[in-house]
């Protein structure tokens, strides 16, 4: 025990850790040479590199502290992803997971990890304090402007996916309105006259209900998809949900179908595939058939395990928009400060109609 105390450096006596300086001393090299040996590249011989690593193994040293390396480089290696909903609900949505995978793929070597944040300002890591190199905003809602202002003050580059338009941002967009118009026109072509909408939340954490002219819609995606349907069916009733889950879609659909049979919608457009699954469950719960009595159209184009139908839906390129966002972030970080990126890849994506087995002409 006494010998161990004598061999410790002064810094070790305070921290209890073996340092790079200790390794360099034992290996008989400078600290800078030891650092190069750990980086894996640089003008040192293989024998010197092996001597440094042998000294590190003898002292139980695993390598330089990544936090110190981040300070020297001025980078954390972390990209922040700001979500509009609570994390437990965000990860129930396959579109979110697919988009995140795309972001990570697009970033390539520019990131060591993704840090998930919410725009509520709660939690240990927030947009005010998180050590991130850049931020991607995913469909953020009423707190969008606040998030942008905070990140602008911190000098952090921002990319927005399907958020409200801002001239200072790089935006990744999807044709939500045009795609919803396509879905509505498809139903009109089948002969449907009474169409209703199961909508995504209008504002985060606000109780669901029928959307009226006075209902504030603070989420860009919800507004655009509803406007697209009402461009074809101006009087289409719409019921919002609390979260994007099948159960929320089921409850909204039961409300929509609660009226007299003669006034009941013959088709439902759900603003997400998970909501469409809930709509199908509600229709069958009421003893009706899909699509003979009520047709159902979704939005997203995701694979839904256990669904016995081939869902008619507007398929969106979730992975592609994520990859585009990741590539833009990489360009922003590689560019000189204040230099806007000049991406050669598309930033505006389109959806395609997939016709499945959940739609048919209305019942006679």
C-alpha cells in the first residue's frame, strides 16, 4: 500500500485516476507522443506506439478522457434531436424511429451519438443546457419559436423537419397538404360523399375533440393534412387525438361514427397509419365492415404487424427525409461559421398513394 502511494503522481493523489502523463512517463515519451499513440495516427513508429500501449495496460489506463478531447476540439460529437411529444409516445411511432435512423445514417462520421430532447424544457438535458454541436427539430409545435431563439443565442446550427417555416432555417419538408388532397380525391373518385378525418393532436397535451373553426391548431403537420382534405371535402368533420396511437384512433372514430346511420361517414381519412389501425378496430367493434361499410385511408406507409388488411395509405419517405437532415447537419458543421449549406440533395419530399384493401366504393 505504501509503495503504491509513492508511485502516484500529485494529480493522481487528488483524482485517484491514472493520467496520460503517467503513461508517457512510464513509456519514456512525451505527453504529445503518447496522445498520438492513442489517436491511432501520426508520425510515430510502431514500436513507440506499442511501448505506450504496454505502459497504459500496465497502469490500467483506458485512454484520454473524451470530455477533455471535446473541449480541445470545440465539439461534443453529439447531435440534439428535439421531439414535440413525450419520449414514451414518440417511440411508439415507427415513423419517428425510421426518421432517426435516417438522420444517423446521413450524419455519417459527423456524430458520435444522438441526444433526444423534448421542446417542453423539462428534464436534465434541455435545449438551454445540452452539449450538442447541432440540433434537428422534428415537427416541433407551439414552442418552436422559443426553441429557435434559444438555439440562435447559443450559436447552434438548426435543421427543421416538417416544422413551421422560418427563413433562417434549413427546412426538410413533406408535401402533407398535397398528399392529403390526393387521398381525398381518390375517395371522391370512388364515389364517397361523406368523409371524416381522424386527426393528429392539434396542440400537444390538449384534450381531444371535434375540430371547429375556433380550434387552435399549433402543429404544422396536423394543419396541413387537414387543409388538404378540406380542399376536397370542405365540410368534413375532424376529431383530434391526444397521441398518435391505435387506441386514440379508436376512440376518435367511435365519436365520429356515433351519429345516425344515414349521416354516418362512408370513409375515414386518418392522419397517421397508427390512427388508421384504431379506426379499423372501432369500425369492427360497431359491427361494421371494412371496406364494405366504411373505407379507411392512413398516412405514413409503415409496416404494421398483425394487421390483417393491406392499408390504403399515403406513403411518406421517412428514412429519406431523415438522411437529408443528417447530411445537411454534416454540411453545416463542415462549413465555415456563417456560411449557409448548399445541399445538392432534395429537401422537399413527396408522398405516394398506396391502394390496399381498406378502400372501396361506398355502400349503396
